[in-house]
């Protein structure tokens, strides 16, 4: 039932849940509606973001990760598709299916191939450090338009991640390249964000030198993109996904339903 607990622990930058329930076929989660759509859609349309736009989103994501880690939650699925924009343009993390309440290490292989940390691929056990690795991948992708490690198949991606060689586009400035390098350190004990000072080390990096961190969780920064939202229930910023076969799912046995009795 960790998913339910995690959803109810959400905050400003993480979309929350209001109610959960089930019947003999489906689980139901009533969640906050975030009408601005996926950050992925805006990134795809623009090709890549400017440094100032990437800086804004990175700052809000740092605060979201910091909050989740303070609650002993590791997110494990940071990527543009899982970052929504509210009607004002501020971010909300969504899809907590891989998130986990974490005290020590976890061993499950999960996440999106391009965003997997080396320790996940190598089944070494992983923790909070995977979210800081994913932040490095995300910053690179926001400013470049593509991830640093990509290939035609997942195995090829994993090989490149473990090799750790990053080819930076020429337009990226020195400070952001330095931040990305420090987030994409294969040795997680030396990875920025996963050392003694935690998120503070990330916040103090020179790429964020102009950032007033006290204003970020208060949502006082001006968003670079303000979604077009016409009404309270406007879903036009999302793509349509047909679900014509939903009523074909067979009922779950009473024995299996027992697992979800408190959901």
C-alpha cells in the first residue's frame, strides 16, 4: 500500500491523491488534476529549452526531490513525461508507480532505460542517488533536446551508461556541463546530491548562482511557459489515449482481492 501512502504525502511540486478505492476488477485513485500537460510535450515542440528555462524547471525539480527524500521516498522515474505543468506553469511530479518508501537500499530493476543509474543496471542495490542521476539526465535533455545516452536498444543504452562518456553539445556553457558531470558520476558515493550535504550541494552549484532558493518552494518564480487553459476541466493539453477495452478485464479472485482490502 506504499503507493497510497506516497500519494497522500505529496506536496506543492508533487501531484497528490485525494481518495483510493477498488472493485472486483480495478483500483481507483482520485488525484489532483494538473491541466497544463506534460513537460515532454513542450520540450518536443520547442526542440530544446533555453538555459534560463531549464534552470527554472531544474530548480523546482530539485525542491521536489529534496522534499520526497526528506520523507524517505525515492522517486525512481524522473523524466519529462512524468513532469506536469499546472495552470500557472509550475511543475508537478506525477506517476508514483515506481516510487518507494526507503530506509536502506532497494533492488528492483525499474525506470526508463535512458534515465537508469549505473547501480540499478548492475543490480547493486540503490537508493536516493538514482534521483540525482536522473536529474543530470533531465537537465542534459532539456537543454540539448535528447538524452546523453541513447541507442536503438536498451542493452546498448546500458553499455553507454556504464561507460559514462558524455558528449556535450557545443552550445552548453561550462557551469551546466560541470553540474551534469557531477550528477552523472558512476560512483554514487561521489555523486552530487548523495553526499553529506544532500540537496544543498546541488543548490550551491554555480549553475544555480542566480537562484533565490527561498522563493522556489513558495512558487514565486515566474514560469517561462504558461499553459493555455480555457476552463477548469480543460484537457486539451493532453493527448488522447483510447481505452475501448477497459470493460473486457476479468474480475479478480477474492483471494487476490485480499491484498487490496485496505486500498
